[in-house]
């Protein structure tokens, strides 16, 4: 993970950045899915439906959601 935004010791946003624009977003999403496969613990986050994530490559950026069980959905 290249970016983690946190507040009160909780991570609020995760991001993965790639320099290359070609196939970079695909690789960034794959890396995020691998790194966040365990999801996030309800003990710390309660019943929130998702955390924000993003993937960036070159000048492109795409946002998505990390679901509690580790699924990464991008828009």
C-alpha cells in the first residue's frame, strides 16, 4: 500500500500508486486486493459497510470500496 489516511488510530483510506499508465490501474487494483484480502476488523470499525480505496497509475485515478471481508469493488 502506498497511501493510508488515518484518524484516531483508524485507517480511513487505502491507496495504491503505480508510475506506469499502461496496465497500471489493473496492477494497482490487483495489489490492493492482495494486500487487503483479510478485510477490516469489526472490533475497530463496527458495522460500517465499506472503507474507501483508490488505485492510481500515471495520470489516472479510480476509486472503490473495501468491504468487511476483504472484497475490493471499484467503480
